[in-house]
């Protein structure tokens, strides 16, 4: 069963989407077939400026600009580190920061590290029974010295989408810098950065934007509020001894990941062709159908009954999550994720830290695959009972 | 029967250490029976394939499919250093005439050290 791509049912898309659309694979190959277009260096006729083109695509997809305020990084973790550390370096004095129990370690670990170093004091807001962060909880956590809030847009365990517009409005009114982790939402649901009052939106390319691993980015509203934590060559103004101030060079030092950017370019165009709203609707329809089937199995305990994203977290009574994952992979060829999914605080709340099995879909899954998964889990649940 | 190669190792959330091994031959029902001397063995047949789990609390657990040569071995938290050889020894003594007595002695010696280390 293992190793045959034709027979794999892949439902670990919240980690990395697979398969990639054929046009993504073709674009990566095409990007490697010519010398890369490197801004500031010699160019050839026929070369494509993937960074420039892709920034324009991002600005259009997320309805925000200027395009140069979209910065390329390795992934969402990289983006969040650059934004969090860069903002705190910029303000230059200890402050209070707020985050939530829903966070991935990409948020928790940088913040905890800063807390340990005495550079911030940290408040962690609990989520409510629906898996949401309420505005009142945010208001309660704000102190006179609160300067930063970092939170996820969509939980990678519970699949709940947070009301970052309302929260952002309140933070903006209080002069609090707002960094949003969009790893689970970018490409999966429409995100209108033109209307959401946030300061930084971090995303990755290898999830619902269908790029390859190693490419991500962030949008920054006002670059002057975040110091660049990396310095290096930008291909321009090489005589200047410090990092350039112009965007995007302020945050992009060193050679770009050109094949990664090409994949992101093709991934976004694939989504534009299908329409992100259509992608969301199709994926959620499959998710709800699968969820409903799993709910009908008495010994499957669902952790998130009403996800907004195509994520189902659950446990099977009488069998450990890692055993379920092993069985699904080795016997049925179904790839899922087991454990804490890098979000330990969520699991502390929902099941005492035991972890869960997570199925996460993409628009390239099919209803037939959902049937296979529900049939397999039905067998596992009955076998374990 | 022996470990042919190690595929991956991962520190798990509960502090246990998971290692994935490829064995020199597939797991057999006979090997599953041998393991019963040292812990709880469960076999759950799903989709025509027998999923095997072996649990020895405070020592190791093993997951595999009877008839396949890949296993995941999880070494209990806090005592990886003491139990690191246990699965290899089980394979060795199984291959050496399904020897049980010597293996039980080794297991007892490990247990004494585990109790001291864990304070149980």
C-alpha cells in the first residue's frame, strides 16, 4: 500500500498540501530551465521576474498593497519570527504581549523565548467552547504596557476561523501592533487584507496556496514599525553599509528561492482559476460530509464539531492516536497527522494533552476519498471497540 | 531476525522516543507469540491485514503489520538510555531459539534500573 502515489489518500493538507496541481510542477520545472531573473543583475530576454510577478498576484489575491509590502520568506514560521522579533527590536524596551491558546509553536516559541529573556511579559487568552477567541477576552487582557498581539487566523487543530477584523479594530484603537498567523487560511478562504485592520499577515506557500515547501511570506502594512532582523546583499546599492530601507529589500536579504516563488505564482493562479470561494465551498462540503459520517460512529470522539476550515480532529476510543495514524497509513494508505500538531495548548484544553488524529482536506481531495476514509475509520473504530 | 536499518527517530510529545526500523524479515505470527512472553500483544485484523501492537509499560511499545518488515518502536519516557537495546535483544533472542529465560533476566535487570531512575 505504502509508496504507491495512485493509491494514497492524502489528508494532511493542513501541514502541506499534496498533490500539487500539475501547473505548479510545470512552473517549477520551467523556472529551472532558464537562468533566474535576479533583480539588479544581468538579465536575458525571455526571463520571468517571478518575485515581481508573484508580489503582484499576492497583492491582488489579498486585496492589499503596495505589492512591495509582500515579503518572501521560507514559510509562516520564518515570517512570524521576522515580524515578532523585528517589532520588539524596533520598540527597544520590554512590553506586554498577548497571544492565545490556539497558537501553533510558530507563535508560542518565539514569544516564550522573548518572555524567558525578559523582553516581554506574556498573556495567553483561552478560547471559548466553540474554539474562538472572544473580543471581550482580548479587552480583558490589555494592559497599559501592551504593545503587541499575535494570534492565528485559523486554528490548525479545531479549524475555527477567528474574527480578526473586530479584534483588529480594537487593537488599532489602542495602538497595539497586530500580527496574524494566516498559515491555515491563506488560499483556503478569501482574505481581504484591505479591510482587516492588522499590521502583519504571515502566510506560507506550501499549504492552501499550493506552492512547494520552502516558500512563504508576509504582508506588512507599515514597514517602518518592524526592524529587519536579517541583513545582507540585495543586488542593489551595494556600496551602502547597512540594510536598505526600500521595500521589499528592507526585509529580503540574500538570494530568493526562485523555484519556490515560481510554485507560489502557479499555485495562486490555479486558485484564481477555480476561485477561492469555490475552493472553500467544495472543500467544506467534503469536510462536512466526512465529519457527519465520523460522528455517526459511536466510538469516534470528535474534538471540533463545527470547523470553518477543512480540518477534523478526533480520537478513537480504546486506541491511541499514533496507532490510528499507523493503521491508516500502513493498512489503508491514508495519510493523516497524529499528536499535538505543534499546538500544545489547544490539546491541554480539549483532552488533557493526549493529542488527536487530524484529517485535513484540500480541494484536490474527492468525495470518493472521503468515503474511503470514513469506511476505514469505521473499521478501525469497530475493531478497537 | 535483526534490524536492517533505521528509517527515522522522533521525540514524541509524552517524552517517549519513537524509532522506525526495517527488519531483515517480515514480522510473523510466531514472533508475535514470542513477544507475548514479555508484554501484552494485541492483533487487530483490518482490511485483511493484522495490525500488531506490543505494550510493555515503562519499557517499550511496538507497532507493526504481521507480514511486513517495518516496525515503529516507542521507548518509554525518561528511560531511553536503559531500554535502548531491548527491541534488538528481543529480536536476537527470538532468532537464537526463541530463548526466554535469558531475556527475562535481562528484562528484570532493566526493570531494577528503571525503578531506580523513575523512583517507582
